[in-house]
């Protein structure tokens, strides 16, 4: 069991969830406000996507990311910032010509995906470690693209969160480390319950955890109704946890949640298990992250979690 838990709040995501809940933040100000609310509720890390303020749909705008980052950094709270670098991988074959992307496709090169990270230098960014059938679309991450992307993240001095949606993604993430493309103790996020990747259950989480390299830090999350059960399971298996409206819209059956409420519920669950949520400062030290105030790497005094 992990007694000192890093709790991430994934505040908005890029999915079509705004029509299902008016609590999903859309504008940069709303997203920043939810990061601040998550910090006040006890979250260690805020994981952010940005959206088109007019439509609520996908945005890759560096200006939107910058506004969120600046608003959070100027607030009277502290929280580790984790920018997505996994956008621009959505592929839906065109019905008339499957060699082309149809409506809903959204593809970016590694350099385009990396642009907000390179300009804004958050403490963390995501690096999705493989392709998969993601619901009804294909999420595209070829091996060579991922190697290129890992090099860009490494050159920027930002720690990648290695998002693994299936067991083969863990294998490839280990390969990136063996090739020298991941510095320090790696950080894995086990992403469970997305059709048609790894299932959100104990057996799957344990199998993926057991494939992690020595010294790895790891967290896990489940989507929808599996969000809180996977928080508990991750802590009991020695890992960290993630909640937020990117992954789940409900506080309980029929009751829409805010990000702050999900953090509070998860923090209470962690406390009831006999553990505690780490502060952002403790998180930076544990993961050897850059301090945004000094620009210096904070010394890791704890080591890996695997």
C-alpha cells in the first residue's frame, strides 16, 4: 500500500462531454478556475487540455494553454501543472475513401503536439505510448513518432507522464527508457476502462503494474463509475491516483460533479484507507520536477514506487 499519494485532477479533457454536464470547464478562465479549485480541495497535480471557447471542442492553441498556466501561477495556491501533449491523434477513416481521414479526424505531428510544452515548460506533460482503438476512432501514435516526441520532451527538460492504455504501451514505454529517451525514474499513468484498451479492474491494473521497470513511479485511473474504485485499488497496490471531469462526470449516480468535489471525495477515500495526499511541493521533490519559481530541479528524496 502507498501511504503518500500523489492525486491528479484531470480537469476537462477533449471529449464530447460539455453537452452532458455544464460543470465541464471550457474557456481558459474556467479551466484555470477549476485547477485552482482542485488545488484548494487538495490535489497535487492539475492535468489540462484546452478547448475552443466558442464550440467547446478540441483546441491546440498555445495561447489558450498560456492563459490557463498564467492564471493558475498567479493565483494564491500551489499545484503542479501537467499539460497534455497527446492531442492531434484522432483518426476516423473516411467512409468513401478510407485512405483519408473523415469527419472528426484530428492529426498533428510530434512537433505540433509538443509546441505548448516547449513554450510554456510545465513540470509535467503526457506522452501517450501507443496506438489503440479508442471507442469508435483510432488513436494514432506510431513508434517512430513517439521516439521523436520523447526526444523533444527530453530536450525541453520536462518530465513525461507515460500514459499507457494497454499492456503493449507499457512494453514500448520501457523500450523508450532502454533507448535513453526517458531521463530519471520514469512516471507511468495506467489508463483503464477506455474502450477498447485495458479494462478497469484489479487483475488488469496488477498485471500492468507488474510489468513496470524497477524504480518507476506509477498512478492509475478508471473512467466513469470505476473512477473511485480505481483510486482505492491504485493506493492499495502501491500507486498514485487520478480523478477529474476528463474521466468521469458524476459524484454519485445521477449527481453531476465539479472537479473540486471529485478531488475532495478522492482525498477522503485516500484518508480513510490510512494514507495521505502529497502536497505539490512534496510531489515535485518525489518526482524530481522543476520548481516553476526557481527553475531548478527539486531533489528526489523518496525514490520510485514500483
